C-alpha cells in the first residue's frame, strides 16, 4: 500500500507547487548604473497597459537568480508634478527703422559672459535681407543689457534672447503675460541654441491671448516647449501688437529628478450613448486610452471654429477598483476663435485628481456633432527597489493572481538619507525593451472564474483516489480487528 501512496503524494505535491509562485506576464531589463543601495524606476504606458491593480501590486523587481527584491511605490513626490516659474535674464532687441525682418535676416552677436558662463551683455548687429529690387543693405548695432521683465519701451521688441544656461531643469513651458487691463494678443516663434551659432525652431507660431470684456476673460498665457534643457531661447515677434510690460517666464520642474508631466491623446469613440450624466441640451462624447492612467491635467480643443463651450470631464475606474464613473473630475472652459489668420484656443486645465481610468467621457453644455480633441496629462508613478542579490535586475508586471509582498523600503531609504544627506534620492534607473515572462496567460482571470484546467482536474482526481485508497485501508484494518 505504501508503494502506491508515495508516488501519489509526490505527484500531488508537484501539481500543487506548479500552481503556486509568481506568475507575471512581461519583464523589462533594468539598467542600474553605479553601486547605489537603492534605485527608482519610472513607469511607462507600456507597463500601465498590463497592470490589473490600481495600487501597483501586480508588479515586482527580481534579481538575476529570479528572487524578488524589496520593492514599493516611491512616495517622495506628489501625484501632481510640482513646477515653478523662473525669470532668467532676457536681452530684448527692439525693433528699428530698418525694413521689416525677413527669413533672410541675420543677427551677428558680440557676447560677454561671466566666469560661470552666464551672459553679461549682448551686442546685436541686425542685417535684414534685401528684397529683389533693393540695392542698399541696411544694418544697425544694438547693445542689450539683461532684464527680467520687458517694461514700457520694449513692448515692440523684434527679438528677445533669454539666457537659460543657469537652469538645470528641463524647460516645460513658456509663459507670456502683460498688464491685466490690456486686451490683446501677441505672437512669437521660439528657437533654441546651445552655442549662439546654430538656432533651431521648436515653436513656429505661438499666440498668447488676454481678452477682457463685460467681466468675462479668455486667457492663453502658456505654450509647451520640448521638455529639454537648452542654454538659450530666442523669441521672435510675428506681429505688431502694442502691449505694455511683458512678463516672460519659463516653467520648470521643482527638481531635476522630479517626474515630468507626460501627455497622451485620447482615442475618440464618437457620441456617448450612455453618458455618466444625462444632458438633453448638450452633447457627450466617449474616449479611451491604451492604458489606465491617473491624470492631473487636460487639454480640450473644440473642433468647430468660433465656438465656446463649458465642458465636464469624467473617468471610468478600473474593474479591480470597483469600476463605475463616480463623480465628475472637473470642468473646462473651452474656446476656439479665428481672428483673421490667428487661431485662439483655451489653455490647458490643471488640478485634476483621478483614479486610474482607461475610459473617459466629455459632456458639453452646447450641442455639437463634432467630437473635441481630448489630451490628457499625467505624472508617471515611480517604484523604488533595494539592490539585493546578483545583477541584472528585471521589472516584472501584469498578473491576475500574483501580488508582491509589502516591504519596509521607506525605512531603509530614511537610513540612507541620514547617511548621505537629507536631499539624497535613489538614482533613476532606465528600462529596456519589454520581453515575455509568462506571457498573456498570466493575465487570464483566476481559475475561480474560468473553466478548470487539466491540472486542476488531475489534482482533484489524485486527491479523490488517494482518499478512496486510505478509506479502503482503514476499512481493511477494522475488519482484521
């Protein structure tokens, strides 16, 4: 009898063990440079797309031996990216009596720098391009001194050079404003350079608007830059609007290691036939993303010219978090106006705080047949792990059953900060190309909600057969007694 029971017990143990253990869908190699005790990783939309939990429980970090290392969400940063306006030195080059600048204009610069590389003065020799019929070239020398605000007298500056060499953070946005009692719009193109010799245009035409009438306001004071670091910016006026006291700033993150706000365009699914809130006088539209994201900002652009609407935004929660539309996330005042050749649109709206949502709904208070364009801004989550065990490390994610265990990683980080200084932060590690770990099967619903696999049926058969044999053995012993 023992010769029969032992193989059955071994088979049962093997089947049970095969059903346990971490079971994640995909993995990403981690490039952790240096010998730090801990590293942080920024999640990408590719990772969000395979997660099944809103609290990041179905991801983990493993070492070269396949062992899980202490990992947890990195909560040093707020959910919303903290930004700050900075007013670097500006060198305005006023317009002159020379002919209007053309695309053939050239600026010959004489630059004086401080020992730390910052601009001290700038002499500009503007040489306009000549029309085909012109026979005389005109030029003018202009000495520009640094300032942080364009006061009266510089409102018609043809070009403005901004020295951002002293800013270590990425340049996220450009802000242009002026006296609040002025209703006007100004247009600039924005170019960047690292050496004052080669300039590259990153914003061909940016319109800034401040309109005041009958107690109502329409403002557009910001334009997005490329999110990179640059030593110099050059703003070139594209119009002749007369505004006073221009206030120009660049928007940067609070820290170089702080997560930067990312943007994705939601995919339109047309009219929302079952909106979260019924509005018979307006219109509702449905959108979706490839990954569930928690947004912090939204940019809603109307499709029809010369239109204005009050919009309300909704997000549908993840099924694992209970799902449902819940309450409205907030409102957006959107407008799209054509003033001659100038297109005026609303600014980005910030201050949202949503759960992770893949589906979105926009409700307008005015009827329209054309769906607006919905862009959503989010700040990627980060996780931190301890460099435990052999390298290389891998991030694994996406599972319907596996959940990483909690670890007191924050306590370990507090000890590292006490040793290295209060401003110490784990270095940011990079992720490589996604590869399969256990594949799509790890994302399948757990067995309780799906037909039982052959492994489950085999396990039950072995258990029933073993119980029958044990019962028979017990009955035989009773008969002998």
